[in-house]
């Protein structure tokens, strides 16, 4: 990673975040979905994005795999590269929040230190950590991408949960056990949380 430049400064827009939120009719924040591969992070984030769209909210899903195909292309899976991957993803989410969006970030994010650094880059309560909890045995049984099978065969090194650690969140804003709670119920839990914190108006309705 290149050293930080000392010759750049943040340029503020003439349109502030609060003005964008007022125009949108809702607040902006990031919901950061963390959990093992196969726990259901991306599935839940995608369903929440659809629900928010139906409520006429400005939202966007940032998926860890999608970013590795573009913005984070070239990064590997060492601890250093994982941390840089998450840092870039977090900075992207921060721009979306500044633009008045509800950002949905789905990435394993295995290290507590990285999640704490992410949180420090946002205003208080704008970073909502969502721990999608699922036993590794169930994640491996699901194995939607065949990654556990490849990791067991030695085709993937440093695989989170098997040959690389996953540090479970200690105090997430929301914890969802995807083995026990359906996707539809989980989306309802998340929407209720957003309403309770004022990010969504209580009377916001879907449909046209």
C-alpha cells in the first residue's frame, strides 16, 4: 500500500448530508453485515435493499465479492489485504452515507480491530453492526459457493473459520441467528430498528 499523501485536503460539497437526507425523506447510515461465509449476509442485505427500494428509500448494497471484482481487485486474503479490502469498502460506504443513502455492506469482516476502525470513521449511530450468526457446521452444510469444500481440499488457503480466524462481534447493534430466524422476519427486525432510530419515518409506506 502506498504511503498517505500529505498534499490533499477534503473538499466539502455545497450540498450537505442533512440537506440530502431532508430531500430524500429519510436518514442515512450503513448497516454492516458481518458473519462467516454462508451465514446469509448477502442474502439478507439484498432482501433489505429490495424492501427499502419498495419504501422509496435511497439505498445501495456493497457486496464484498463485487468490490473485489473492481475497486479492490488485486487484493489477496492475507490479514493485511483483508484489512485494506475492508477499509476501502468502509470508505465507499461513508461516501454513500454522506450522499444521503442507506448503505448495506456485506462482507465477512473477520477482525474486531477492523470493525472498530470502520465504526470510528462514521458519525455516532451511523454505523450499525449486524452480526449474522450461524454455526460453522451449518455454513459448511449450506456452502452456496462451494468454498468450504475447496478449503477442505486445500484449494483455498487462509479460509475464515477453518484456517483463518473469525472474531465474533462483542456488542453488535443487531444480532440475527440465521439458523432460527427467517429472511423475511430478519428484514422486519432491521426495518423496525431503522424506524426506532429515526432513519425511516414510522409512517413510510411501500408501493406506488
